[in-house]
């Protein structure tokens, strides 16, 4: 068995194998030279979670701090400690980038092509590489950028030697990365002189406490084995409630958010221009700011939000469509991600390349017509790891079912009567730019998940693994090839 990716998803999935299927032979392939995924890649100032850590942390190893929105280094340390504690770190093979995975039905095996390495075979493939490109982010066409005489940097490829102390900085973007960067670049001895957040259109920004008071109180009076599940359950309930109320009563939630934002900003601030999105709450992900740090930065006068479009770059900054000019020494293009399934690896089944838009997602984790492959994609409306934990638990059930019954192949077979729907029902730009390149999901179970943790938890933990959509094939009697034995 092979796990692709040693980030939050891959390490968590491998830990589930260690915990619940002891003795399983597997290897973790990591394209980069470090584990941690996003949390070892991103180095921009202020990098932190945009979900509370008591739900972003693994269910089997709860986040132990009362800190709700943790910084990137703390999250990376948490992932590393988890990998060490469960013996997963020694199974990671660094510098192993999967470029092609070919399934052979006769052999009931995947053959994995990794540049510079001998091909590796396995019976089951767990794709845990996330859904964006690690080598570059998304940068739109920025007219005249070649004329700009200052420095341009994308947060995904942040230069840790970049000196922005005393400089004028323009951050282009309105998402979680942008609202993190603005206050972070004004903090500390190396603070920028002024930071402008330039956005084409606003996002919802919600201030939450950096520390969870319930977690802090419970940890003082109760043992962790009791306190941690209570905190996690409370936060899951909050996430579900906020999302459901936002979907059912968008005008009500929009009004509450506007009042909270207005109260956090100076009197007379133009909230309706800079913090009033075109879409309803949770049609895209909300931006969480710890203890209102973005609003504090604006109140200080050292940060500014400008809502406009770019006419052209100049030698010293940006000229806007309105005619205003923004002077800048540094421009940060916090303009989003580039979506990429399976780390860009090609999938082939019995000699035929898999065209992802022709497949349908089964239970949000497998693809129709693709045997013995599970992928991990977390929630877009809640903490990523909530979904990953559920899928990993299901994988354990599926593998145990196959082992106990002598089955070698599990492949979902698409029901032609199930109508198609978009793979991700989410309005974020990085999703919409690539939606036509992704698989489809269906309009009913098991080809559609609820995107609601409470409902999905019941479904994935209680539903049959041998439902009508899943076809099983008995295992062939064979010795494991040398390549898989070497996988661990």
C-alpha cells in the first residue's frame, strides 16, 4: 500500500493505518524534502490556520493548547510530533514525486512511476496530496507589471530574506492569506511603514478569539481525555450551526456580520464598499482574524483597504481604474491557488488514461471506474481534517472488509441514472477556474456527501462498504513483488 503525500492528510491517514490496521505494509511518498505539506511550504509572515485547531487537529490526537488559531510553525510541529509518535516518519520517502500511476486489472496492482527511482507497485493507492499545485500559486494577468521597479512576491514562494522593514507594501487579494499578511507585516521590529490591501471585491471577515476560553477553562478543571472531546464537539457544533444558518438565512447573517465589522472599525468607515461581498455568507470561505488584528491595523492608520481594479503598474506602484495611484516598494500577489488533483500525477486504468471530468466521485473519496484508489480532500466549509479523519476511518473499514473476505479489488461503478453536479459546490475563484477539469459528483448518495460533518460522520461510519455501487473482485493468490515488499 502507498500513501502519496506527507502533509496533514497523508500523515493522518498513515496514523490511522498504524492504529487500526497494525502490521499493514505501506510507504509514504513525499515529493518535497520535508513533511508537513502546506505547513512546511508556506513561510509568509503571520502564516496560521484559518480554522480552529480543535477541529483541524486529528480526532485521535487532539490539539492540546487553548490556542484556537495557531501559527504555522506550531502546526508543523504538531504534524511532526504526530508522525513520530505513531512511527509514521520512518515510512516517509522524501524526494519521491509520483508522475504516473497505472492500474493492471489482471495483476490487481498499481505501478507507480517516480523520476529517478525504480517503479514501485502496490495493491492500494491513497492519494493525500491535497488539491493545489505546490510549485506555484495563481497570479492573474497584471497589466504593466514588467514596468514596476520594486519587488513582487507570491506568498506561496515567499522569500524569507525579503526585507520589508520601513517599506510601503501593497497586498493584492481579499482572501485568508491577504488578511493574515496585512497585520503581520506591521508587527515587530521589522514592520513595514504602511500596508495597503488592494482587493477587486471584498470577502467576509470575522473576528474570533485567538484563544478558546472554553478549552482553557476545561483544561484547568478536567483531564484531557474528557476536556478535549468536549471542546472539539462544541467547535464542530459551532461550525455546523454558522454554516447552516448562513445558508438558510443569508440576509440575517449578512446583517450580523456587517454590524460586527462596523463596530470594529473607526466611525464613518465605508463598510459597504470594503467589507460587503457580492455573495452570501459561506458561499465562499469566511476569513477568520484572531482578536480582530486586521481591524486594529486599520484603526492604527498604518493599514488601508482599497477596493478597486488595476489599470496598470507603473515604475513606482499601481495606477487604479479610478485614477488613484498606490505607491509601493513591494507588491505581494496574494491572488490564490492553482488547483491540481493528485499532485499532477497521471492515472491510467488498463492502458486507458483516466479523464477526471468523465468520472464521478463516490462518497467524496473514490472515483467511478478507478479501482483501489482513495483520495483525501477535506471540507471547504469547515476544518479540512474533519473530513480526512472520516475518510481514513472508512478506508480502514473497507480494507478490513476486503482482507477478511479475501477480496483484492474494490471499484465504484457509476449509476447512469444519477445526474451530475459540480465536484465542489463552492464559489472560490481557485475552484471556479478549474471546475471543468475536476471529477463530477452526483445528486444523491453515495455519489454525493452532505458537506455536513454530523451527517457525513453517521454516513461514513455506519453505511455499508458493500453497497450496490461498489463492485468487489476476489484477490488473486500471489507473492508480493519485491517492489511492494520494499515499500514496507
